[in-house]
């Protein structure tokens, strides 16, 4: 087995027993990036030299700590380019931040660095995390490792592709409307959006502050629990960070699922779903029922209104958050302006790409005088109804099960000119963000050779139940999903 | 009866009248909003965004099916309010680190264009 194909828990075991070194593991990951990324384009920045130095430091620490070493010590990771990394360029895949080097680390990076991870690079994304395909990156489109004519999903497409193609042992992404779970589904890896507030947003470049959460991309559910435990926890630097204690998830996931009640929302199996995707998801649900999980129908009646609600709230928050890009303190600055107002307007006109401009315009219009009540306030009220739908369902069931995405990975270019059809890519994930709930996606089959995502959505702060269900399904299905990684022609 | 008590229950000051607005976005609307957002757009962009925004706001009409008169708005989903921290002085980032990304600077300051004209 190639070392770069290892999971965290496999690598951890070999590292602690001294059978491999972090440097060997890191070299294997860097070699995979070197040979494949020309055709996959998962990375915006590869930090090979820094990675080797971190690996050597990890090896020294491993020799000292042995079995007491932190779980992620010496593990090579890829980080979405929206998470601030001190001294390492953080672009958000935008011209606006093309040369921006953060002077500080995000809290998640402080946590991962304290454990001694090896940062191999920063991954491509839709610009400022706005999109569902990475086609909105200002630099290039990431290719799906399963079929390079198809998108990897988005916005964290680079992180999903990197993990699927064994170009990292794990990765971090961010999820505002499905940006971890949807690309995880389309690339056949495990991806989790924790409960809003679980992971500090300090140092995460803000898109929509009431929806954004950082979370892991991993090769299996055990790894998901390991990374989740590493990044969660209260942070005084994020006022929305939850004070709740962090459970021992790697232990919790092994708990039996017999007797758990699982709800199948009928609205998530309606028009628009690919029948073969539905079949794969229903087969997975049957397998869980076979383990003694009680399955029942539930209704989330406002599902149909979630898309409009999300696409008012997220752009409204984005239009305020992105007001900071003024070309003065950092970032792109237009050189051809005379006055101050002109400088702002040209800097932003030249620095932002189409999708970002579109959302700034949508958000500004929805918040503007005369429209605020009809759009923004209305959406906030419907948000209450959407959250209440889940709350009612959770009186009867412990978790909800549904597809992550209605389709498998779509072709590059297929949805790029039609914002609404692109927005529909996140139909099954964005209600979870609107309600602040945790969700996990894992592969549950192949349709036309492309992975299908199974999603569990849970009660606030109940990631434990989601991980138990995901782990139980992973064990009973007994399958692992790996793309055929021939090098292919570079794109 | 549904319960909303765990949500932030600030009532909106103004009542929503769904029939009061139309969704057609004009070129002038795009220009107005672009100006509010300090976003320079080309003529081609104005035209494209006019069409796309019309379609997007048309979709938003869907929300007017719902009677939300009695529903409180939710601004954020977590039940935390008034999060305080001790008013203690802590070290800030070094000045030179903060200035390192500045597009234009003079000494230890960000350089900007004239804000007031006399």
C-alpha cells in the first residue's frame, strides 16, 4: 500500500510503532501531489519545504512522546484556502487576496499545529466559498478524481479532491450551505459540518457569519471523529463559539446503533432526485434498519422554502462581510483610480469575480431600504419555520437520513451559466446550515461509476449520534470507495 | 402549537406586506445597488446581472406563499446572548506584521487617497 493512501488511524499506528516516519509519509503525499495535481488542480499553494521541516520536527517529537503522541502528530493535511495560515498565502481563490499572507493563524490552525500536523498545502475553492463546483475559483477549476471532466463539487472542492486522490491524509473545509458535505459526496469521501458554534470561526475568512462552520474531510468515519475532536472547542475569540464540552468522539462512534430512531424526510426524495441516487440511499437505509435502527417517515414541510431563505440570508451577510475589501489595509488595490470612492469601487470591481459580485448585489438589494422587510426580514422569519421543522422531527427521531446531493458529480460547465440550477446543487444540505445543525456525508454507492453521498443530519451538538450511525453504516456496508488514479492527460 | 421560544424573538418593527413589491430588476436597480456596494460594473455586467438578479428575485417570491405575520425572525440559531469577556489588555499583532500586506504605506501608516476636499 502506498503510504499516502493510509487513513489517519492507520498512519498513527505505524508512526507510533516507529514503522514509518512522518517524513516518509509526507514524501509519499508530496509525490502524489507532484504526479497528480497537474490534472486534478486541488491545490492553490503547495508548501513542500515547510511540510518537510514540520515532518522532521514531528519525527523528533514522536521519538520522545511515543504512544502518548497527539493523534494528529506527523499527519499530512491540506487546508482550504479560506482558513488563515500564518506566513502561508491565503487567497480564498480570489484575485482580491491573491498575494495576502495572514499575520496570524486561525484557531483551528493553532489547534492542529499544537498537535503537530504537517501542512502540505492550501486547497482550491469557489471564490470566497461561493459556489458548488469550484468553477468560481479565480485561478482554475478543480477536477473530480473520479472523472476529470466533472466537477468535484464545492465550494471546498480542492479539499475533497485532495483527500479522494490521496494527496493528503485529511483536509479541512468550510460549509456555509453544503460546501463540505456536497463535495465530500461528489468525491466519495467523508465530510462533516459540525453544529454551528462547535468550531471557532476565528481566522476563517467570513462569508455568511451565521451559517459558516469549519469541518473535516477524511477517508473514513473514524478519521472524521479524530479530526473533529481536534478542532472543536470553545474559543473566546469567537463570540458565537459554543461553551459545550467536546466529547471523546473516537470512542463514542463505536457505540451500538440498535434502538436509534432514524427519520426519512419525504420532501428530500421528491422531484429532481436521480432515481439511482435515491435507490443507493434507500438501500443504505435498509442496511441500517437491518442493524436494529428504527426507520420512520418524517416531514420537513418548509424544505421547499429553504433555497430562497438561504439565498437571501447568505448573500445579505456576505454583502456586509465583504465590505472590508477596500484595497487599503490588505488585498488587491486598483491603481487607476483618482478619488477615494473611485478607488473603492474599482478595487472591488476588478478584484471580485462574477459569482461574488452577483451575491454582493443580491445581498445589498435584499438589505436595501424598501426591500429589507420583503426579503431579509421575511427570510429570517422563514428561517424560524425551517428550524422548527427540524425541532419537531427531532421529537420523534434521533437523526435524519437523506441524500447529500440529488445527483452525482455534474459536468464542468453544465451549470455555470444558470445560477439557480447551481444553487439547487445544495438543496439537501443548506437547510442544515439555516437551522445550525450538524451533518455528515459519506459514500454509499456508485452510480455510473461516480460516488453517491449518504447524509445524516442531527440535533444541535449531537455529532456523537451522527458518527455512530455513519460508523455503523461503514462497517455493515463493508465497502471503501477509491477512484482509479491513472495520471491522465493534464488539463 | 409550534414553539419558537428558544429563538431570538425580536419582533420586526415594520410589518411585511408581500404584495408591495415586484421582482423585476431594472438596469437602474442594478446601478443603484452596485453604487451602494461600491462595485464598479461594466455595461456588459450590468446587463447580465440584471437578467440573473431578476431570475433570482423571482425565485425569492416563493417565500410570499407563507404567512409569517406571527413568526419571530431568527438572526442566529444558537441560544447565546451578550457574550462578555474580561476587559483585559492583551498583546496585539506587531505593527510591521499588520502593515506587511498594505498595498500602499507611508512609514508606519496606511496611505489612502484624500477623503475630504477643500
